[in-house]
C-alpha cells in the first residue's frame, strides 16, 4: 500500500498526529487502475457467470479470499459514504484495501497455505446478560463453494468472515 502511494502522509511531532493526503509515491498507473477497480465495489457483491467461469480450476482458498474481498470492500465503501466522506476519499480507501487483498492473493498463490482461512467465531453472550429473544438472533449465512477437483463429493459449507473479523451479510 505504501509502495503504491495509497497511504496518507503524516506530519507528527510528539503527541500530535497530523495526517494529510495520500503520498502518491510509486507507480501512478497502478494506483489509477486500483482506484478505477475500487469504484466497482460500491455495487452489491455477487459472483456473475463470467466470474464463475474464470474461477473454475482456481484453488478454493483463492476463491474464498476473492469473496471476502468483495464483501469487505463493499461494506467499507458504503460505510465511508454513510459517514459523510466524499466519494473520492471512499474510493481511495477502498483502493488501499484492495491492494491488501491483492497482496494476500499473491501470497496464497505463491506459497499455498501461507494465509490461514478465517473461521467465523460464534459470539457468546455475557454470563449476566439476559438471553436475546429467538427472533433477534440472525443465523450466519453460509455459502457452498463448488469443488474444483474431479472427485465427486458433497460441497463443504463455508462461513465467510471479512478481514475485520465481521461476518458477511448480504
């Protein structure tokens, strides 16, 4: 992210922390491509027929990272806009996180198993808190990923968790 110039500049002394605009160091063309791609994450996440076709034969872990990225970046962009940030700042923030997801996909492709899968953690209620009514509890949505091998077996259900530790909700 820093190599691409997508991190904010900083002018700090002592306890004062002053962050400024992005540094714009690195390759401007790659930074432009990432910001153009980041604009698509403001649309709801989905796996289209074209994307499904391109993902055939790819490792399951890379597909999981891809789905996590779609959900996380969509939520992040929408949340920034809801907080009143300008569209340009939201797109730049999403482009920065997209660079992080691209890095993780490269690491997983280069060294399989280097990035462990995130497993959904069940939230437990505090011991003294009253139990929530059954209508207030939302079940975790699970997605069945297609098997990439030729061996026929039932697809495993995967609960997808975003990079911030939050479950994806559609």
